[in-house]
């Protein structure tokens, strides 16, 4: 495993909820990242409880996360070390109630 992959692995496993995104929770820098944050809020997750990783600040992580998950786009959500998906999958799971179950959160 490369240094970048090890770093990403530590990030993913170091927090219960990790979102690799463009920007951060307070200032998303693309529509999909903003939508991912809104979905988490709608699930009752406190944005402060989410570890966000701004891929725009680190090109190695930006490329490495795509290889780590074998998923080509950003944002990417991980819950308890498990890859969940991007904003489209998050929205589908939110609408079905599955995301709330995965997060162990109650809707607000």
C-alpha cells in the first residue's frame, strides 16, 4: 500500500463519518459536495461530527481516494470505515431511509 493509500486508510478508519469532498462542510466548492452535506444534515448528523477531507487541498488524496474506493467521482462518504458512495447514492439511500439506518441517526 502506498503512503497516500495508507494515509487515506487512516482517515477512513479514524472517524465514524468521513466525507471526501471539494471544500468543507461550511464552504462546499461544488454542488455535489454541497448536496452531500445537506443530505447528512437531513439525516440528523451534526456537520461537526463529520470529518471532511478537502480534496482540492491535496492532489495526492484527490487521486488516491478514487483508487482506494475504485469510485471515479468526489464526494465520497465513508461510515465506520465502509464506503457508502457519492451524492447520488447518498440521495437514493436517504430517500429509502437506508442512509439514516447506516448513520444510526434520526431525521430532523
